[in-house]
C-alpha cells in the first residue's frame, strides 16, 4: 500500500509526538469562559445573491478580543422551522466560498453557516496587535507573546462561538447541528466539536494543525507548515528552544483537543499527503473516543478525494 509516512498498521495506533502543555485543559476552559462572556451582537443582512428555495444572509458576530466575524448563512424555505444545520469551515488562507457551494445542503432542508476565518481570505477581522513576527504564517502568530495571544486560539474560539450561536437560534434544531471542512477546515471541524460538545456529527477531511513536531521531524515544514521552519531560522537558529516552542504550539495542536469530542465523527485521509502528513492526522483520529469512522484513500494526496463529498452529505443527514 502506498505511503510517504508510517505503515498503515502503525498509523492506526500512532498517538502523536508534539508535547501537551500541563495546563492545557485549564487553558481551554479559561478561553471558553472568555468567549461566553462576549456579547456577540449578531447581525443579519440579506445578501445580493438569492435563490428561489433558500434565503441567503451575511451574518456577523463579535468574537473574542472584539473581532467582527463574517458568516455566510443559507436558510432553506421549503421546510418548517426548526431545521438541522451544517457549519462549514474553509481551507488555510481561503474564505467561506461561493454561495452556490452551500445550496445542495439547503435543498435537503439544512441551514448552512460558512465562517470566514479572521485575518484570512474573507471579511472577518483580525484585530492583530501581537508581539513578534506577523510577516508570514498564522501558526506562529503570537508565539513570542502571551500564550493567550496565539492566533489560532482565537480562531478556535470563533468556531465554538458560532456553534453556540447557531444552536441557540429559534429556527435551528439545536440537537441536529453538524460541522464539516477540509484541511484547515477539517481541523476547525474537530476543534468545533471538541469545544462545543452539543455538535452532533463532524466530518473532517485531512485535518491541518495537528502534531506540529511530527511535521517538523519529517522535514515537511513546508507549504502550509513552512512558518515553523522560518521561525527557527529567524529566532532560534541553533534550536535551543525546540521543546519550549513545540510545547507552546501544543496549546493549538488539535490532537490534544480530539479527546473532548462527543460527536459522531467521520474522518478521511490520503496516504500520500505530504502537506498534512498521514501520521499527524491519525494522531488526532486515534485520540477521538466517540463513535468514529475513517475513509482511507491510499493513492491520494492533499487533493480532491473522489466520492467523498457524497459520503459526507449522506453522513451528515439527520
């Protein structure tokens, strides 16, 4: 069986390399408390894009540190309230995507909420203001500042806050809210389900942001993970702070959040993925304790996985 990583038999039991900070659970409990104290000031505005069977809204809410977060919300009109909902999370540096990509779920009677990650390719605001490097790369943003200022810490809380808002909406069936995404979106799907235990189902494809030290040791800190290598070259050229750096990154390592997931979870991976190496994905999957299944594509890398969109759609149906 093709692989660029460990043999499949070893992948199935691999539990990760990146260290977990001793105060990890306190860190996230404190972050969730901060998030719950925020008045989200939710606002809806009808979009210029509309279709006969659904209403499309630009939705905005205030996240931690005052960032204004944008979401594309598609509400089906063919069924009575309350309706199930799907939260969608996009790939690294991208945005929530076209309205048309949400319509298949709306046609099934699902509301869709697709979030723009703060500071990336959409409308959501990155409030910034961190000490240290801001030239390139969100993984290391805030690494030289207080650990509460890690960029992805705030993004993860945005995902949980969106889920909390959606679950509480009158027109949504709060017991039938699911999440899905690919790459960074796969990571945020798992994060959302870990920080909001009421998420019913999660479908994550080749998740990013897992087992950072493993990526570095495989010499694959390139492409999406390249800022790790750049960080050491600029700020620790003799690698004197390796354990400190990776322990701090452990706060935003999704494998350490995976054990909190209560949702039914589907994950998919290609064994030739050199962008998000298979072992890093298995590190997260193997820590999930809830009901789960894995779709494996032996000959595929970080690319479209044939038939998977259909599998996910069927999986997320109530």
